[in-house]
C-alpha cells in the first residue's frame, strides 16, 4: 500500500509506504514512512524519519528520531532515542555523542551495543572511542575510507608505499588496530577483495602514531 497518510485501527497490513502512518491496535509487517505513530500495536519492521511508539511491540526499528513509551523492542537503530519503561533485546545507536551514550547507560534496561560514527584518521574521536571501549560498546565506523575525500593524503600514501599496500588498505588496517568495526562499501568485486586483504600485515607504532596525528577533531567525544 502506498499513500500520503495511512491510518490502521484494529486491522493488519503486510506492507505500507506513506508520508504519515498511524496504527492503533493493529499490525503492520513493514512500515516505511516519514513519520510512524503506533499505539498498542505490532510492527515487524519500521523504517521512519520520526517514530512515536507507545504500548507496542516492534521487532526492528530503524529511524532518525525515536520516542518509545512502555514498548518492547527487539532491535532499534537510531540517531536519537528517548524512552520510558521499555524492554530491549538490543540497542544500536548511530552517531551518538558521549553524553547521549551516557544517558542510555544510566537507564536500567538494555545497554547500547553498538555506536556507529564517522571514524577514520582524520576524524579520530579518541575520547568517544575510549568511552565506548571502557563500557563494552562496539564502535562501528562509517566513512572509514573518508568517502574518498582524503584517500590521497601524503602521509597515508607514504605508509601505503612502505607496506606495498593501497591507501584504502592502510586506512582500514588503522581502524582494525584501533579495535573499530569497519564495513567498507564498494560495487566492484576487485575493490571488495582488496579491502578484505588487511589481515596479513600490521602497522607499526610509528605508523599508527603518524595516522593518529592526522586527526582534525581534537580527539572529541562528539559524534558529528
């Protein structure tokens, strides 16, 4: 179903795509919308810009902003989450600053499992990485290859040449040695294979220090 606005009351829909979805005492298998409002309902998968969920069950939630009250959620991925009296199986937060993570940790329910942030030698958020590491939160990098904007940096190129590797392999290896999860994206098989060949060499302490020195964030605890 595709529409500008969809209201579901005491019914069920397998899939809905709309600007605004409101569901009350109903069920939706997949909801994709700019805004999702659910009350006493069930959602198998919700993709939304903004979600307001109350007294409902959501299996998987992916959204920019989520507010949940008395809601059971299996997994939630969001930039910003506010909640009251939830039960979570897992919490994944995207682009959260140290303060937001600390707020989630103070809550007595499930703890954040993953924090996804922009992370590479030029955005080496040392404070945020150490904060997450100390609390058992996995830091996951996006833009680990700088979105190709800084791939030709002279320091990166020099270290790559010394190891007979590509700059991309050096950037990925740096993140791995910092215990950060990387998921590089490519549409080309050769590039994908190249990105995977980073476990048969190691950057030296001096290499790591030189790459650390490229940081332009001041070691911030901020995510963006």
